[in-house]
């Protein structure tokens, strides 16, 4: 029976590992990629010293070391799964040892999975940092060391020495250690004398309060942040509820089994009940904490960042994008694959904001939008958006993605001294070192840069004259960009798309002739739809039309016009039958 029970535990552990790997590797991988891009972990002594100069810095350092492996999604999933499993093992070992000290038999094995599930929920929020889980593991290890001391004097000495040490390496989570020590000395070891118990409590809680208070006098952090922890949350203010819940669950999961009624080892009914509770609690918690819409946006951004244009389009074909940033990514992918003029209105469009959004004081939107300006050839704008995004990161971290882009823009602009600063920093990373070393060989080598397939081409698109960036004159800036290089097909398609999304048909007709030398074998569908619309406003037949228009589209515009004349207010009919045409966008989008 005992062997069967151990076998069941092994199966549950394997299932836990499998579910975690599938979740982080298949269902939620882009949240991991999101975390990786917003840090710059360097293998330098200065970086180590900077991290360890504040409470919890060691835990942050270890967490950032592990986070860099999110570069590969399955390695990232393995890292997270391993940490969650370590939490479960440590909680179980700690509970077993306390049970032996208390003299009770512990059969509530599966309760030890609750802290791991709470940590899982905590990590589902993209603004919660892995340092929280690493620090929890450090606290559990320190508590495990505490409960293994048999002599009271050595045990208490260990506790008082460990409090400041643990505070410095793990940060605010040292409170869990304090609580467990307090619980053990009051309810398990039961200090015999009342005076000793009172002295112990005063010393324990006084020492715990003194640590953050003293640090507040020598460090430029408010006492409240030093008390709660610094590196667990991306934003400098507030404490996430999921973090508080994970701490509470971890504390209770260790001590509650000590007070539960004992059951016979191997009793299947008890095990099934535990598994059911754990499974439901964990499943509901993970489900409620996941933000699948953000995961989709992060997926779009990741594929754009890695130039996987066809995957962006495939995502849009599977599920129509609805958020502005999804539309921005899709339009760029269509443009990079030469399909923007042909297919843009086959998908949801939300106006010019889905093409070239205005600047937002944020660390997400500008970083995503910089990709559009970069590929268009507006290098200075891409550089500005990237730099502003990095400086807006709430945790004051530097970003490896931003460093890489800033190095590229400065190389293209010929600012080699600035580019070298970013590249030399990247040589101290794990996964960007080779790229940085290759890029360093290009500095001041004009011939090599001009021969580069991307940088050399983008140099040919650079503006000749300086001007001020104007959010309200994006079409004019695109026109100037097109004048610099009349072969810039992406700029041409963005210029026409901007006018179409702005419903400025007159401007479209003004710029449309510029595409005669762009290498089109046929007029893109959306352009044909606009030309048909213009023609039908002034003519009753298609005879004499100067453009080569598809007969299928001629038939469709006739059906559209007939239906619109008879019932122009039936928006649902037009959405169902003509929702993927420019005519529908022109007459109905913006009226919803």
C-alpha cells in the first residue's frame, strides 16, 4: 500500500511537470519572452555589485540570470517548472520535519502543491517578477535550516543571525521566515518560561523591523518599499494581490497540515479529495489570472521583433485582431510581405491609429511602434521611440531589446561611438554576445555596413533634410520619405494606406500615380476598390475606365451600390457581405 501511495505521488509529480511545461511552453510562452526583453543581465562585476547593493538584490540577480534563458521558450518553461517544483519539495520537507517535531503523522501530501500553484498564478501577471519565486525558495531553504537545529540556543542564534542576512539576500519575503520561526517557537518547541517567551518575541519582531528601518536611513528607498520588497513587482508602487496570496498560501500550507486529523497512509479517498481541491483551486486561480488578450498582443510583438511576418499574418487569419497594437503588427507584416495594398481591408482596421499610432508615454506601445518606423526607414523616430520606451520602464531596468535596436539605429546613422557603447554592453550577455561582436566589426567600416542586407538598405532610405516630427503630418513625412527613395515600396503602401484609413480619397488619388514604377503586376485589391468607388460616383457604366479592374470587383461594387441605394442603414447586411472591402470601411467604419 505504501509503495502504491509513493507511485501515485510520482504520477502526480510527473503530471504537474507536464502541465507546467505545456502551459508555459505552448499556451503562455510570450509572457516569458516579454520578461526577457525588459532586462539587461550582464556578466560583469559592476552589475553584480549594483544588484547586491540593496535588500533582495541577490534574489534579483539569480532571477535575472534565469530569466535570460526565456530567450528560448522551452528552456524558459523548463526554468519556471523547475522553480515551481523546488517550492513544492521544500514545502513538503519543511512540513514533514515540523510534523516529526510536533509528534503527528502527516498524510496531507498534496497540500504541498498549493504554494507552487500560488507561485504559478503570481507569474501569470507579466509585471510580477521571477525574483519573488527565487526569494521564496531562499526563505524556504533558510527555514529548513532553522528547523534542523536541535539545541534551543543554537536554533535561536541561527534565527537572529539569519533575519538580517535573509533580508539582504531575499528582501521583503524574509517576513515569512520570521512568521515560521515565531510559530515554531510558540506552538511546537514551546519555550518554557514566560519571560523567555516574551523576550524572544520582542527580539524577533524588533530585529525584523529594525532591518528595513536601518536600510531606509542609508538607501534611497522609502521604508514601505524596503519593508515589502523591491524587486518582486515591475512598478515601484503597490503590492500585487497575487504576491500577497502566494505568501499567505505558502505560510498556511506549511502549518495547516500539522493541525489536520491524521488518516491512514495510502487512503485513496483522502488522496482523491486533496487532489480535487488542489486541482480546482489551482485551475481556477490560473484561469482567472491569465490575460489571453495580452498574450496575443505579446505574440504579435514577438513575431514582429523576430521578423516572422508570415506567423503574424497566420495569427490574424485564425482570429481577427481587434486591439490597436495587434492591427499595427499585422499591417507591418502585410507591408513587409508586399500584401498591404492587397489585403489590409480583409482584416479589422481601426483608422490611422492601427497604422502609425501616436506616441504614448509608456514602455510598451513606443517599443512596438518603433518597429514600424524602423522598417519604413524613419530611423531617428525609431530611435526616439525606443529610447523613450526604455526610460519609461517602471522598474528602471535597461532593456536588451532596446540596447540592440539603439545600436542598430546609431550604426545606420553613422554614430559609431554611441553604437559602440550599446554593443560593448551586449557583449557581456549570453544570447546577444555573438550578434554584438559581429556588429562591432562593422563600426567605421562603411563598406561592410553598406553591404549589410538590412542596415545598408535602410541607409538608402534616410532623409536628406532635417525637420520636426509632427504627429499630425504623418502622411507628409511619408511623402518626403518616398521622395528620398522612390523605390521605397513600404513607404508608398503606408502613404496610400494612411490616406485610405483617413478616408481622404482625394489625397489617395494624388499619390496613387507614384506607384507606377513599384513593380506591381496588378493593381492591389484595395486600390481597385477605391478607384471603382471614385469611378462609380461619376459614371453609370465601366466603359472607358482607365484602370485595369477585376470583373469580379466590378460585379461586387454593383451589388454593393444597389444594396446601399435600397437600404443604406442595414449595416449588419453590409458587414456580413462586404465587411472585407474598403467600401464598407469608408461608409460604415467610424459610425459604429
